[in-house]
C-alpha cells in the first residue's frame, strides 16, 4: 500500500442525516440546576450534543459554552439558551433534560424517545 | 511456512478524528497501528481489523465478506466528525506471512498476532508460497482464529480467541458493558480450543489437531 494507490480510493458515501427542527423540554429540577450553573450570566448556552461511541453506540455530550463553531440550532426555554448541533438533531428531537438527585448515578439525565437501548450509566444510547 | 493471500478489504480513512472514531467503536485501545474488533451493542463481532496508521491516513484491513457491514456500522456513527472513508480494496491485495520477509518500499507490513500482514498494490506481484491448507495448519498449531472460520458475526470476541484484543480499561465502546460483565463474572460461555483429531465440531481441521469453539467447563 502506498500513496499512489491510496490517494484515490473509491469514496464511501457517508449519508448525512436529515436536519430535524428539535423540540425539547427541561424539567423544573434541571432548570434549577442550570440556574445555579449559569449564575447571573445568561449569555452562555447549554450545548446538547451526541458523540459516537459509548456502550450503546452514541454518547450524550452536555456542555455550558459561550459559543461553538458547530452548526447548531438554538432553542430558548424559559430564558435558557440551548444549542443542538444540526448533525445530531435527528437523535435529539423530543428529548427531556432532567436532573436526578441521588448519590450514585445522579446528575443530568436525558430521556430520549429515539433511544432503543441505553447503557447502565445512562450516558450512552443506541 | 510462507505467504498466503487473504480475502481482505482495505479502507482508507482520512481526517483528524479517525483514530478517536475507531477507538470509540472498537474493543482495543486505538492510538495508532494495532488490531481491534468492531462489535455490535450485544457484543457480537462485526469484523476484526488491522488498523495501520500511515501518518496522513489510516488503513483498515478486514475480511472481504464483512466489508459492507462494517462500512454501514461506521458511517452511521460519523456525526459531524472530520472523517472521510475511501475503499482501496480494488487497488491493493493483502497477504499474510508467517515470517518476516523483505518487501519493496511501497508495500506496507504490519506485525500482528497472526503473523505479518502485507498490503501491496495489486499491480505488484507478491509470491504466494503457502496453500490455504498450509495456513490452516499454521493457525491450528498456533491457535490463531480466522474470519469466516472461528471469527464470525454471531460470536463475541472472547469466545473466538480474540480476548487479547479486548482492552480491559479503555472505557466505553459499543458492546463494552457486555464484554466487561462476562469477564468480571467469569462467564464468557465459549472459548477457542485446540483438540486432537477426530473433531466433529471443528472450525478448522488440521492434520493431527483441529480448532473448535466449545462451551467452557
């Protein structure tokens, strides 16, 4: 294998999934926790993304960001700015962002109607 | 022994996220050249692949008949990462040598657990010096599983002799929970064994011994 043979391999088509206008909800408990995380600065946004990998195929990726270079759609929920990357919008439409208050496995949880399965820790879905 | 030609595909991945993508989808820790196994969410093998890091691209070398399943598996999970995939199977041939041999500069050699994997331009003549029966004998002797024989898409990697390619602490990948549970509870079900002939359930038959996959006692 050299560069002469590998520079022009037949391209494998990577189908980009359809961009969906995302509808999502945040529970009151999650809003409380987001309020304390944001503080007074509501210029930041909650980025809700999906990465490939994890036990079931996809992993949630929650971040509080000032901005992102990803192509995102912005959803405003009671003053909270939520960013959802268009590349993963098909996996996130209809989600509920919740906060579970318990010693083990607590934290933000995403209830996703698109998930056929999820792993034990709840961070991964398929 | 010698050199045998494999029924193999060669995929070329380019982009800054290639290694991270492969690492997140397969059983071994992928930081560069290595062998790893792609598995489904129920830990069944999709394919065992040699990952060859060529610097400006990554080559994935796997079993020909499993190519389309693997491509579908990977492409579904490219979510905006910087990864492109090309199929270089028609312009390359893949061989396996049981010993190190000298090759021209434009031939890639990777020393894997099953021998030296050689990827050469299809225009280049690499001499095949071993029959499939000879290679099977070598595999039986060394307990080396092969795709289509021991490694199939309805078995998990621990059961077909690929336990060394299942990293114990790398973190999450597809199928990881099930494989980790099997290991921690000592319940992998079946294992690859080498047994004296005659063997009724052999996956590969050798002259005096054979390989089989049997339930652990």
